[in-house]
C-alpha cells in the first residue's frame, strides 16, 4: 500500500464526517486568524474547566522559533516546539504564561505528512494534580512529560478575558508556525472527553475526526475556516447570538484557505530537505539557496498504482526542471538534478526549461518547447501502464496523450513501474523559485479552478481523464 497508509492520520478512508477546509499559516508572515472577545461588563469570566480541540499539520520543523503557539488563548498556549528549538518538536501546553501550568512532552512529533489531533482537557476541581490537565494526541493521552507543572486545585482557567484575542498562530513573529489548522474548538467551563471529537477507525486503527454534538458554554467557539472572507467566523452560535465575539482575518492578500484536511490529506513537498533549500507557504513553494549548484525537491507521498497529476508554476526563469523520481534515487538526487545519474536503478525524469528531457541511462530528448518564468508545467504519471507525460500551459508536449494507456503515446516509459515514484523538481542556482500545486493548497489565486473527476484538487488546467489529485481519498480508491 502507498505511503499514506501508516500509523498517523494521513487522511481517513471513510469517516461519515468530512472536514472541508483548513487554514494555512506561514512563519514570519502576518497570516493568522484572530477572534476578539469583549463586552463582558468589565469583568473577565472565570472557569475551573475548559476543553481545547483542534487538528494541525506541520508543514516544516525548523521554523527558527523557540515555540510554535498553534493556539494562543489569553496568554495560554498550545503548540509544538520545532526541531532545533528549545524542546525539539515536543508538545507544549502552558497556562497564564506558564505560571498556571506547563507541560512539555518527552515524545517528539516530527511527521510533516500527517495530521495530528490535539485535545487538552482542563478540570482543576480534581483531587489528583496530574488529572487537572490532560493532553491527547491522536486519541492517546500523553503521560510521559519532560516538564510537568500542574495547576493548583480549583484554579481558574482564565483562557478568555476582557478585551482579549484568541489567535490561531501566535501574534509574535518568533512564535508563528508553518502549519495547517482544522476543526478548532474551545469549550468553555466543560471538561469534555477526547472521544467527543474523534474515534479510532475499526479497520485501520487510525484516529479520525467525528462531528462534535455537544454544547460550547457561554464563551465557547468553533472555527471551521470555511468563510474565506472571515476565517474566524464562529460556527458555534455564540457569535451571532451574543454579539460578544468578532472575528477578523489578518493579511488576506494571499491565499490561506486549503482543502487539505484530516479527512482528505494532500501531498506536499517533503520538508526534510538539506539546509541549503527553502520550503515555504504550506510546503508548496521551494527555492535553492546555493549559487551555481543543482538542488532537487521531492514530494512527501509516493505511488505504486493509479494515475496522478500535479502542476508547477515557474516563478522565475533560469534552469528549472519538473518531473518524477523513483524511490531508490531520492537520497542521491537531492544534491543534483533529475535524470543526472547514469544508473537506471536510480531512475528519474526531468523536463528542463531549455526544452530537453533528461532521464537516467537514456538519451536526452531535445527540441521540445522551452519554458520560463510564469509558465505552468503539468506532469501526468501513469503508474498502471508505466509512463510519464508533460505539458506546457495546458498543451501536452511531444504530441503526448496521457489517456493512451499501454501505447504511451508521446510519453516517456518508466524504467521500473513497480518502483514507488515521487513527483519532484530541480533548480540550478539561488535566484529561482518553483510553486508546486498538488491540488490542496496553492500560494496564489487560481483563475480556472479545475478539479479531477472526483471533484478533488484545484488546478489551473483540468487533469486528463482518469488522472487524479494526489490526496488520501483518491489514494484509497486508486492507490
């Protein structure tokens, strides 16, 4: 089975409950969602119970911040310490600037291809100190902490106060993560159970979201990020009924809404790249930082079966390549370009901007259409018949016909179609940037918004008949 079917939630096969949207935030960028609370008559509410529940997908690990505050509520933070930071990808939860409680997990969380569910259940009325704050990741309670300071009995969890703001992603630059967020709840003055928000799939054992059917309390909220004009629109009913909450989205000049969610997880760039490469914007944009040198990037999801489609926009001209690589060649590929190796067992294909397609141990194909800044290169990978096809701005080069099946008309035959294949690209030099579009999130606005036959993905050009966006729902059907 393909790479998504492992231990963590890389997209539930069937849930009966679909999450349609997520919110994408970028480190060192003002893209965050905030909700302002006010009008409490001059006094902040107090509560001895509270529940936080949300899904997140880390788009990178080395954000350079000491802690990533995925949710910041009245100086109480819930997030992850990035690799290289103070706690090296541990779960971090703190109340009232760590004076109320502070928990840092011994376990590390470094999977950038998976969705994680965090649930924090607070109840200071309990006699056992360690039960006053319970933290669950993917339905499993964390009990092994490198730091564990619990609140005093009957302490107030003052997560919401007079004239305060809740932030998805902290409002201080040093605390902003690379992350996707989905299905975010704050339940006021109630200690809910983690099973109110998710369950283990009976076939796979994967933790998956379910619809929350409980109440929210007087000042609770629910963000589903479905309204692109106001990402912080409260869906709990409190916003409309009380008038005490006002949502505001920050820096909406760039796309922030995504269809990459815990119920349909999309492929992204593999961010475990060498340090001399930069991956940004929800792991969809990458650049080489080394002058006069080749570097390559690879997708985080490989395929063995089915037919798959993706696009890359060439941000600037220069020497850029779009293509695929076999699994065996990934480690040697990252420091060079697609098709560079003379060893067919490390097979990769790269369509270069000068109109040449390079392939391992094969004669380059020359005289093809050239491309440069502003062009969109499409790649169609037919794993069922063993061919790869390329298009420039929607026109398939080499008279290619991705629907031709076993004849492979205008395509390039894979050396070994049984080997797992990954979408990939290469850049020469430090002045170019490539923008991947796997269908779930794209950095800028797409004018035509084409989807595959299942209605998944958002592309500039329609995928060929029988080809699909590389996401977990399509993988469950065709992968």
